[in-house]
């Protein structure tokens, strides 16, 4: 009797190969200004949406500090990992994106890589992909905050910052935005801990202290709010009135760069224009 089992298995394997989706080609790390990391693969992003650095008003010191650090990294010089923390809507994320655009210039010598918030445990795999590439990268983690039960993710980031078992490569720096400097959550019960409440405070700040550059963003004054509006209105050729802008912020219950940008959108809509 002729054994046909091997032939049968071969035909099945060939059939499976034909119906299986083709393997995706490796991502070209020189082809795009930005990439998104979902925990498994990098997806190229064709454009970084960001305002010019000159339009980021009311945060002049923060703007210059962050932009200078990103420019150093892009140029191949020593640069810091960065924590941008503080008031909501004051341009932390926009500043990171705008700084990369400015530092990349026409050469594209640096790219932004944004990691999803639920992909932190896979950052060592991302570092392995970026390691060895001649291009520089800024790993961006937006709006970070660790809650209860996320200690393992915090340890991954801490290891990357401090050079643990899987340190970040020399061509990668990390930028994190957070609404609070103590990225790890604290609880009211910690204040009543009779053992050593200071230990809880130190632990919650330990991760933040591992960033070489910590930049605080504070509440927007009325003058800063109006200066932001004036800059955007001038950029887009929009007419505006101070009283109307202040009334807009009162109705929103806040003054910030985000509220100012929303007011500019309102002005453009009134004028029948699109800013996109």
C-alpha cells in the first residue's frame, strides 16, 4: 500500500498558505513623520497635526524648554526624558507634537511614536524595533495616570527610564503628559497610615523623579488667555472682541489654551470659514 499521508498533509499546507493573509512588510522607520504603536505593530502616520511653536502663547518658558530639549535629541546630542504635567488644556500635548515638527525640519531626522495607553507592557518590544535605527525617535505617552492594579505597567516605564533589564535605546527619548506630577495614584487612606505616610508619598513620586526634565503647566491667567486668542486670531485673520472672548470663557467655566482654541473655532464658524 502506498502511503499518501505525506502528500495529503502537503496539499493541506499549500491550501492553508493560499488562503492565509500575506505577512505584512516591516514598517519603514524612515518613511513617515510619526507612528502609532498599538502593542503589536507600528502604523505610519502621514502627518503630525500641530500648531507652529510661535502660536503657543502663555507657556513661553515651557515651550522654549521642551522645544530645546527635543531639538537637542534630534541633533544627536544628549537630551532628557520629559514629564509635562499640570493644568488641563494648557497645550502639553500640542507642545510635544509642535516641538517634533520643528526639530524634524525638512530632513525628518526625528519622528514621533505615540504609544496607546493600554500598550505600556509592550514597550520593551517597541524599543527592540527602534533600536539600531539611525533615525531619532520621541516616544510619546499622552495623558498618563496609573490607577490601582497598574503597578506592573509603572514598573515597565520605570525600567525604561532608569536602564533596567530592557533599557530604552540611545536613539529614543520619552515624553509623557499627565494632569498630575505624581503619576501614580494616591489615596486618602495613605494620609492616615500610621506606619510611615512619607513612604507612600515618596513611592508615588518615584516614577516622576526618573524623568530628567519635569515641566509644570499652571492655570491660565486672563492676560495669557487673551494673548493666546490674539495670536490665533492674527494667524487666521479673524476679528474678535475682548468682552466676547471673556464671556466665552465664563460660559465654559475655565480659561485655558484649549478654551481659547475653541473660541477661535467659534469665530471661524461665525465668519463662514474652515480652519482645516
